C-alpha cells in the first residue's frame, strides 16, 4: 500500500479535495505504506486504526502506535496525543494543531482523522485501493471448507499468475480489507476467503473486493445460533453470487441443494462441480489413502483424468473439484491444475503429529461443526490401526442454535461405527456419548468428561502404541490444549496438514 494522507482523507470523508484549512496539514505528511490494527505492529509509515473491542479499545493505544512511528490514526473520538485532530466527517479541524505540525515541517507530528466508524473507514480505504488495480478476484464462501479451498485454489492459480490470498483466517470485515491493501500492480489474481456472522456482511465484502468469480462450498448449521435458520445462512452465503457481474462465473456445488438453488440468484454464468455426471466437472472412483492423501478421477467434457492429491479424507474431493473448477474457468491447463494441487505450501488445518506413548495424534481443533466433525470421523475410519485403536476425543460444538442436540447426536451415531474408544468433553458433547451408547458402543469404551483436565488425565493413562487419536471440538472447552498436551513431537511431515 502506498497512499498519501490526502488520499486517505478523501477515502474516509467522501470528498474529492480537502479544504484550505486541512490541506496544509495533510500535505506535510509522507506516504502511508501499511495499516495496523494492533499498536504493537505499528511502525514508520503506518496508518493505525483504533478499533473498539470487548477487552481493549484501540483509542487507548493511539499514543503507543505513534511512539512506534505510525503517522496517522483513524479515531471515533478525540484522544490525548501530540499533533492535529482533523474532523474527516465535516472536513474541518476539530482542534488547532501543534505549531510544529506545518506543511513545511521536516518532522511533522502525526495526525488523527476523526471518523464515524474506524472499521468502516478502513473498508472505504480498502475499496479505494482495490479500484486502482485490475486483478481477477476469486471469492470463496461457505459453511465448511473455505480456508482449504482458498489455499489450494491459490496454489493452482499460482502456477500461471502472480496471486494474492488472505493470510490465515483474515476473512472478515477487518481481515479482508487488510488483505486488499496488500494488492499491488504485479498481482494478476486475488483469491479471497469471505466469512460472515450475519446477513449483509458478505455483500459488504463484495462491494470492497469486487469479485468476478464466486465459489460456494456448502451450506450447513454453522453460526445457526446467530442467524436462526439454515435458510438465513443460505441467504447470507448467496450474497456472493448475487454480487457477481454478468460476465462473471459462479462456481457452485451441485451436490448441495441449498447451494444449487443460488444459481437463480446470479446474473453470472454457473459452473457446476460435484459427484454427479450432470455437473460440468465431476469426480468418481474416490479412494482414501489415509495420511497419504486421496485418489479419484476427474471428468470434464470428454476428458477423464486420474489424480492423486495430498488431501485428507474422501470428502476432500470436493475441495479438489473447487480448485480445479476455478483453474478451468481461468484457462489453466490440466497440467497446471494438477501440479498446483500437489504443491500446497501451507500447513492445512488437520495436523498429524506423534502422540504420547507411541500413538498418532490428529489435531483438528481449529474449529468444529457437525459437518467437519463427521468428515474427521470418516477420515479416522479410513486410517489403518492394525496394532492399535481408533480413539476420538470430541468436544462441544458451539453456535448450533436449535440444531444443537440433533447435531451432537448425529456425531454420536457415526462415532459408534468408527471408534474403539470415545472420549467426550463438555456438557453438549455428552449428547455424543449418550447417542453412541444408544447405538451399541460398549459402556466401558465411552468416557464422558465435563472438562479438558479430566479428559486429559484419562487419555494419558489409556494411550498406547499404534493408537490413532482424533481430537476435535471447540476451543471454548480447551480441545486445543488437549491436543498440545498429547503431542510428543513436532508435526509429522505428512501431506495432509490442517483441514477446514
């Protein structure tokens, strides 16, 4: 990012030019080259965004950001710091600047821009920066699988194009603008994951990012407690395909009825992917090779392609289909697409590690929903354990609303078919144990514990050589701490990595 103070001011105020009383203050400042929302990450050339928060208010840290070299801050209220406070809502100085802060000063003092909402101002700046460039923007949303799809799609497109992507899970109303501000003239493609908690949020992200291609993974009961119904979740996800231009492409999951219904909401061309021959790109002969990945056949028009990919679990074929579909839409060859899928350069979300007492640990504690937990259990079922046992350590799944009991009980049904030992953590996860018992899992193989400490004490005593242990559940019940405590060595150099 390289923006002048005048450009920052114009983006947040909505006015083309600052007034005569404001211009000298802005003109005395050098270019802004980075954005920080944490004062500890501020430095010379930074724009600090003072975001409010439950635990800390960014306004309390403006002085610290300036002490680290930040040149400008976006604030929603005046703060006690040296320099000038400019009211970007009315384009008039809200206070007289220090006499040293002049247009001709060799060492101008930092400026604070007073705005109605610092986060909205950040989004305005990102939208203005995005408008400078002409990359192909591929946006990805869905209930499960967004991050893995983003990573593999970016790996595919990188075979031909200079590609930008969200780092980690910077996919929300703050993280996506920060990613957009990393765009430069060299980027030909941007692959952007879009998350949401409520209706309207993805539409706002699309106004900032202006995607030409939209990928929807699936619709499931994630954040159901917030949105109230699966239909509202589908409505929120559909905002991506509604935002696509007429010459854009909606890449839709033909196997998910709620995603398939989105086709009627988009003016863009639809490219279907799935497991049915009716899709534009489909797959069959899917086989899991455990921690060595999956094998399958791609079908596209008259072509049949045998592929092996370093993805964990048969469900991951949909991830491969999405990445390949985007590659085809963007004109890549099959050679480029397959090479990209086999060159994933990040740690995905399921981590395989050496566990205590000679066990193998599968750490899938990044997040938890019924769909992702079922997928993790299916992977556990695919893994050989000839000299040990399959053990699942499953914790509470949150934000399921009125689907909470049904979602946990469905996990119990599948666990009864897969595991040799089931350990549950938390009050909600006790429903998993209850249902597994009802489905025939022996009582001496089910351990329902109220908290992570009690579960960990049991696990340390029962783990043995050859056991394969899946740890999955919300971090609210400290499932990540269980996984850390059960890890005996650094992550294994296995191809699957983390999974979303």
